[in-house]
C-alpha cells in the first residue's frame, strides 16, 4: 500500500509539473520509481519466508509463525511509512523542481532519507539489518547473538534494570 500511495501521489506531482515544464518530465519520474521499489522489499521478504518453510524437513512451530508474521508486519508497516513519505516529498519536490531546477539534488536526498524507513537499522544487535529480515535457524544461528543477549537488550531498552 505504501508503494501504491507513493506512486500515485508522486504521479500527481509529475502530471501537474508536466503542464508547466514538459521537458522535465523524465527527470522528475525518480520519485515514482523510488516508490515502486518499496513493493520489491515485500516480495523479497515473502520469498525468504516461503523458502524457509518446509514441513517435511522440520515442523512448523507456533513461534515460527509468529516470527514470520512479525517480519511481514515490520516490512509492510515500514514500506507504508516510507511510501507515504516518498509520495508527499515526491509531489512537493517535483512541483518545486518545475519552478526552481536547482532543487533537484535536494529532492533526491530527501527521497533517499524517506526510503531509508523501509531499510532502517535494527538496533537490537547494532548491525545494519533490514528490520523485517527473518533469521534462518533462529537467533542461535547468529554467531554474535544468543537469546540472552537479545533478552538483556530488550530489558535495557525498556529500562527494566531491576530484572537484569
């Protein structure tokens, strides 16, 4: 939904800008393309999740289902937020670019930071992960992280020092 909203909102800006400056239409199509890329992130996560499900090799536990649901929700909500930001910035940026072409680089930089919502960092491990990336084999598959590390990081984040 974020990709659709971003594409539609940016497309409206491109259409209104095309009336004023038709020679800048192809240059101003960047926000539409960046919004369309957001849908690919969801597809990648869906493929990763579906390839990890093999009931013949290993049973599919309730924890796995919740992990896959939460990774899909994280990816979808991050894509929705990024799509809304890209749509708003793309619409206003393209219209401003028609009036002042020097604003193009600034518009692109703001679009990059808006798309960063969909590729933000997971601060739990302090490594640059896509927040919705499911970890094959669970947390024990990570060499630098076990369940106690994640548990303590969550408690520290919630300021529950008395329990640690």
